[in-house]
C-alpha cells in the first residue's frame, strides 16, 4: 500500500486547492489559509484509509468518480465533530427557562440543523423531558437532527457514547436517561432515542425540503465553516423554515450581526423570528 508523504511536490499544493474548491462547492465548507495545516492533517487520514500516495491521487479519485464512500469520507474528515452533551449551558439554560415556556400549545417541531453525533439533539430531548415528563414530551414534540456526514448520523442513530461525551452531564441525568453498555460506554434509553429522528442534510442545498415549519431551530458551531455568502444564505434559509414567533439558537461565539439577517437578536446566541 502506498505511504502518504505530505506536500512534497508542487502538484500536491495544486491538488489541495482543488479539493478545497470541491469542499466549498459541494458542502459550503470553507478553510481559511490559517487552517491549512488542519485540513492537510485531516485529508492525510483519508489518503491513509484509501491507500492513496498523495493529494493528486486523492483529487483524481474524488473529482473523477462518483464514489459516495470517498466523497462522504472527505466531507466527514473536513468537518469537526467534537461535541458532547449539555454543551454551552448558558444557551441551554435560556432555552429551558425562557424559550420552552413560550412555545405554543400545539404539536411542536424542533430542528437541530448540525446534529453531529446526536449529543445536542438528545440533550434537547432530555431538557424537555425534565420539564414535561417523557410521556407528555413524546405526545407533543418531534425533534429532527440533521448533518451532512453519514458516519455521525449513524452514530447518532445508535445512541451509544463513550464517557468523554458525558463529562458535562449531571450524574442524575446519566442514571435516568442512559444505560451502561460496555466499558465506559453508555446508550441512550429507548424512550429518549425514539423522540429523535436523524437524517442527512446538506445545509448549503436550500430551500430545505420541509413541508412544515419549525418552532425552534438549533444551528450551533457550524456557520464558521462557511464563507460569508454561504453564511448569509444559510441564515436566510433557516428563517424561511421557522414559524413566525419561532426561535433560532446559535453558539455564543457565532454572531449574525454582519449577515444582513432578518432574525431579531434577543441575547447572546438567541434570535427570534418576530410574528
């Protein structure tokens, strides 16, 4: 099997730029020059997995064929999927204390638009169950989690996590909503897992294929992977699939300030579509 040796030839750099262009065109993923080494390291792992000797061979197979396995591997490698349960408590506390009590008394639809391995989607389900109980939550709420990466969607559907995903989860909630399933491995209880549906979706491909609008949309820690035009179009597309009076929740480190956004800012990481 060929051994990847890094960017040792001029055509390596040319191929890297073409792969970056493919990522931008296909998934809206944008790597700034200061993150070049990060992308190189991630693509090296793809080369190792498929036995490619360098980026020219990777580029040739990626652009010259329709291998969904290779395309999925490159997109998966280019996206960061480090996440964990109960990430950014400031935002989650606002959701629990202010957004949930404001929701209408009807069938509620929540969308986690960048679900990664499902940690955040299941976190939302647990927050709702803590407030309403599992039975009432199941009767009145549907939660959709989407991501562009097939491997992370598969993990989300399995509901199995190592303990490092749970380090920020209160022990009482681990006991209530998880079952030990191996050495330092836990599985979401079926009652919670069945509240959440996971599907693949490329946020770049708008308008989104939803027949009904959402009351709350979570889109956290993903916009900074896009260049500004794609940030603007994504934020607008999220607005269009949200109910009047509905909510958008982003990360506290992501601002819509310079994106000509129709969303009304409420507090850090919280926006609303005014009725």
